[in-house]
């Protein structure tokens, strides 16, 4: 074949090959993901947002300088492509990506980062919950622009969690600067804002919001991320959130095909599992949840400044501050029964303050309190608690019958109600009289954080990967140090040691040395039992068998990599 014909033939072959590849690639684009949220967002302003539903929405719209790898949990670059740290650990220099644009096409740069921290988070007129996390040793960070794509943070002291805290959402200066000048930022981007005005760097743009019905997000055409093959992301055209308050209704709509995914509780599993093949979905078990549920007792020795009445009856306070009293209760909680009855066998006993899903900082070598009523009774008897009157109710050494109120959150959720009933039943087996008192959530929180008028409570807290972010719970001065908050100085030696651990852990940049410290913290908590844990739920998700690149994790949920997820055109073919 003559050379020119050979070249033409090769050129045609390349065109055909390119067309084939382009066609194959284009198969990834298009379609919608339909999921549910339990309530309307309170705001689209991620700086002032405090509720989970608003956070789920804004996670599609905004990004931070860093993020966490959903599998390894390590901090990885996001809007920053890299960073440098000074030898003394006080200066962090971030090199920003130069190919990022806001969803209105405006280039992203260092001005946006400086604006987010200096004019929003550190603005005294803005109620930002991030301000506490990003205030170190009582001092603010110095945030300054070096050039258009370089930002320097100067810390007052070394702060090991700093890099993880840089997942803080960055907001656009060009859209919000005027609201700050007019002192109206706290009300900016409320739920009445036209969707077109809400600008982010995330993979999707809010296109419609119908209160009480649905939110619709469309593909951000300026999104900066590419696939490994160099394809522009995201693949999906739309993400639709249907607002469905009832978990039961969400489940039924999933079974009927109106939703593409739903979370699965243990009791849901027997209903859904037989339907997998018929309804064309799969149930994914992501692992143990981060969230904790526990019982804790009021150990606050203070009194009401107006009435001068003790927050806790002195007799009860003597019980609640008695470690053996708490040890006995820890041995009386039947975690196996809770898992079987409430979770249909899914879940695991929680023994310490961190979940196994927390990864590196989780310590499995903590004190474990097995379910053993005989041991619990023996511990109580040795501590002077016994049924001396034959009434079926034990008395303390001074003869006071052991009776207290156990607060719970008033809810229609039968699982939460059953948890309270099981714990009451367990404690009644020890001869304690337990009065369940369901309270509306805000009233319960008021008692825990303001009036301090309570005996015991069953409640839960969210967990996470970074131990330091739980400082408000574990520091003796913390507002969520529920059993005895806002201590002017540590009430006990063990609380003083935990304070030291948190101070040292925050400034130790060697992760292995940090782990030694936080392992000690977890062992102290399980030895001293300020809270008595119950069980960790299993995170499960049911998802239609039509999505490619689906990689559920407990850290990120079913759609943590939503920009990479696509609808398979031939779902009967395995793409795993």
C-alpha cells in the first residue's frame, strides 16, 4: 500500500476508534438519582447551618481545601492541590487548584478562602459553629493571601487536627461580600433565596426547591474534577431529594420504585432482603455507625443560683458519683438483647467512646463490662446497696431507696421507646425503681445544658474520626460534658488527666504519639464510666442495581463519590 494511502487508512482507523471511545464514554452521562430527606433544609448557607438536613444539601454545593478519603479516612487534597508546613508546625501554606471555577463561571482564588475565614467564620456578627473549632488556645488563626492561588494560615500554637478542619466549606466572595458589608450575611442564602443565586464549587447546582416536596440539583457545568479517564464530572444530570418525613413512608416509596436508595435499619432487613432480586436492588452493609447511644447520670454538685436548691438531690448525687454504682449498672445493661430486639441482630456492643469505624484512633483494648447481673448485685452489695426492707427496692447505706427519673427523648420511633424499656427493665432487676420521663427534645436539652434539673438520661451523640472534635464533650470545662459541665477546674483526677491528654493531643503532630494519648483517654473513660454505652447500629443502604462506581462506606454513606456515580445503560452486565 502506498505511504499516503497507509496514512489515510490509519487516520480513518483512529477516527473510528475515537468515535467508539467517545460513544462508550458518553454512555456514562445523563439520568437522575432520586433519594429522600426527612425534612426541609433550614438554610442553604453552610456557614450558619447547624442541622443535618441542611448539611446533606449543602454538601452537593460546596467544598473545602481538604477532605477525607472515605476508605482510609486520611486527609487528602480537595480545593487545595497541596500544602507545606513550616518546621515549627505553626505555618501552613496551601497551594490552590488553578482550574476551579464557581458554578457561575467565576474563577475561584485565594480571595475566596481569606474571605470565608476572616469575613465569615471570624465575623463576630455571624453565628458560625465553625468558629469554636477554628479558635485555638483562645486565639484566631491568621489567614492571608500570598498570591491568587496561595494562602497562608498562621496558628498561635501547634494544632494537629488543623488539616482535617480545613474541610470547612469555602464560599464565594463575589456573591456574598455585599451581604457582609450590610451586616445581612446571617440571613443570606435562606430557603427563600432563588436557587440561581446560590453559587458553589461542588458537583451540583440547586435548580429547584419546592418546600415540603422536593429539591432538585442539576449538573454543575464548571465542575473541576475529572475521572481517571479524563472525563468531565459529574456524570449524573440531576440529583432529586424528595422530602419524606416518615421512615416508613421512605421505605414504602423505595419498594414501590419511587426512590433509588434508602437507609436500612435492622428491623427493615427481613422485609427488604427477600425483595432484592424481584425489585432489582442490593443491600450494602457499610459497617458500625459513628453515632453513640448511652446512659449518663447527673454528677453536678452545684445549685440553682436563684432558689439555692441543689441541682441533684444529695442522696442521689452520692449514688451517681459512686464508681461502683456506675460499674454495677454497666454490668446490668443487656447489650445482646438490645441488638437482637431492636436491631434484629445487626449492630455491635459499644464499649468505649469511639467507634471501630473511626479507624486509626480507635482502641479495642478498653475495659469491657459483660452482662452479668450477679456481678452487678455483688458490686452494689459491697458498696452498701441492699434490699434491707424486703420491698424489692434496694436502699443505699443511709437507708434511702434507690429511685430516680430516667429522661428520654419523646418520639414516635418504637425502637427508641424499646431501648428505654429494656434499660429500665435491666435496672429494675437490680432492685432500682426507674421512672421513665419522655421529654420533647428542646426541653430535654434545656435540662442538660441550662437548668441541670435531671437525674439520668438516655441520649446519643455523633462520633467521628478525629478525637479532638469531641473536646466539648470530654474537656471538664465543656458545655457537653453532660454529667458535670462547665467545671471551673476538673472535679476529679481522671478528668484533669483527660484535659491534659486533649491539650497534648491537639499540639502533637506525630500521629503515633497522638494515638498513645487518645488510647489512654479511651481506657480512662471506660474505667471511670461517666457514660455507659449501649450498642452501635450497623449502617446499611439499599440501592437500585443501576449505578456504576457505587462504593458505599460508613464514613461517606452510599453516595460519598456522587460525582463519579453513573447510571449503567446495561445494568445486567457486571461492572464491578
